[in-house]
C-alpha cells in the first residue's frame, strides 16, 4: 500500500462515509458515518502511488483503466463526497507544485500566437455522431438547457433554451444572423423557422458541418440557412444584424478575448445585437481547466470569470445591455446526459470500448459535480454597439418568448438526425 494515500483520504473525508479496499486486501473506513456509504477499490499498488501523487489527473485515468472501482454508489457519488469535503484545499506540497505548474502552462498556451482551435474542436466534436445520439436531446443541443419551469424534460428544456435566447436577440423577419459555433445546426434552424431570419452558421467540425447542411436541406431551408467550415477570426462578411454564440466561448482562451470581441464588433451592424452564452466561474485566478478534462475531453478549453471577460468587451467598444446568470441549469442538464449515457452503456461500448465509456462517464459526472459544488454557472450576455439597439426594459424578451412558444405548436416535428 502507498502509505501516504490512506492518510490523505482520512485527512480529506470528514463528513459522509467512504469505505476503501486497498491493493493488499486491507480495508479502511473514513468519515463520520453519515449519508449513503460509498465503497471503492484500488486494484494495484502502482495505482495507489499515482493517486497519491496527482489525483486531479490520475483519478480519472485509474477509473478509465478499471484500476479504481466503485462497489457502493457510482462515480458521481464518489466525486461529490470528495468535493463536499475538500472545497479548494491542496493537501500536499507536490500537489501545490503541480497545480501552479499547470496554471502557468495554461496561461502561456492561451497567449501563444499559434492556436490549435480546429485540432481541439476535432478532438471532441468529430467523434462518431452515434455517440452524441446516445444522450443528447432530439435536436442535439450540446450546451446547457434551460429548465424553466422546473421539472420539465431535457427535450423541453433545450427548446426553452433556444426560445429564451431568441427572445433576447430582438429578431425581425429578414435580418441576417451569424451563429459562431453552430454545432449540429439546431439553433440556426430554430431561429430561421421561428423568426424568418437569414442564418449563417460557422463551425470548425467537419462532422457537425455535414449533419447541419443535411438538416437544412431536409427542412427546406437551404435558401436561408447555410453552414460553413469557417474560423471566426478569418471571416470576412458584410456586418450582420444579429450574432449569437452558444457554448463556443469556452474554447477561445483568456489570451484571445480581445481578438474575439474585436472581431464580433467588426461583424456586428451598428444597430446590431449579440447574445453570448457561456460557462463561467465565480472568480478569476483558477486559470486552468481540470487536467483530466484538458487531456482527454476538451484540450485548450478554459472557463472564464466575468471579470476576465468584461475588460475585453469594453476594449472592443461593445456595450453590455443585459447579463443573466443561470445557476444550476447545467448541473440538471449534465445529470440528464449522464443518466441517458449510462442507460445505454452497452451501445457506447460497441461504438468504442469500455475504457472510452468510463472516460466519458467520468467526464459527465465530474462536470455535473463541478456545477453543483464548484460555483460554476452559465452567463448570457447581451451586447450591442448602440445604447438604443434594445428596449429599455426586459418585458420584450418575455413577450418574444411567448410569441415563439405559440408558433412552435405549428412547427414541423424534428426529423431523427441522420449520421
């Protein structure tokens, strides 16, 4: 047994109940005996050493490899138990060294002139579409849903998200709208059908581009909804009346926020309106993505604090017209995704293998835990160049939402996505 690991676990777990079976067959119990018991097993001595030295990275790796097993509870239960007890504590000098090294490396990478956006996007979004079909809603919205009213289904909540954002865009028929990071096309198709606007969606994913284009053609919208394989930084076009970006800003990087908002200023009409939907964190200074997520899931990603975003918005000459914070909605979204994904475990394993399944289960569980315990949230920021681009009250948003809600009743059902 790596002698430091049981002591570390005992130091961490003060509340709750954790039972650990070690590689040598011995067992220890930690915590105050409250709550549902979580039982885990570390299968080999080398895994114990790795977990003791760098748990932020190696816990996910050991779980992927089947060397860290759950017997009572699941991986989400374990992660939540640990997070409830640790908060922001660092438990050893070596962990502190690795933390600061990763922070420094992450900050350097976001400021280098070379950006691997297309490679990073392909790493995640060009996986087989059949994988995403296992857990996403019928429209394949791979971003936070909007559970208003509480208790609605994932499909209803993702529709509510699109409706909520559409209400903030102040849309009029015939307007030209740009979507930066268009995913599988659901938002662009919704805005075109509900508001009669002309849509241009840009993406860096070949898989997403192909599916989006087919969806527009299937729904008879190819004349006013087009998708392009395009990096926003090199885009040249006549300014758009509206810009929307959902779940893309997390891939920009702190060192490139000035360029992002300057480009948005350039692409937005003088009377235009932009809505940016992004994950946020409570304070600046974390300055790095979880190392497991960075290595295996979202290379190059970074979650900003609003204090890191606002200077770039102001420097670009954009005005903030509205900011809304959605607190627990992504935790609910991720719980739906995780439950759906786990329910179709055998299908996921057939697509890849069991190690891949555990990697994604760990990613979904860890992300859900972060939104529940790490003070992460969604912010929706409405921007313009002119103080007169939007009404001086918020009633128009809700009135527009209600109009879209009524129109949705006559919208043709979504076709199953072809892949």
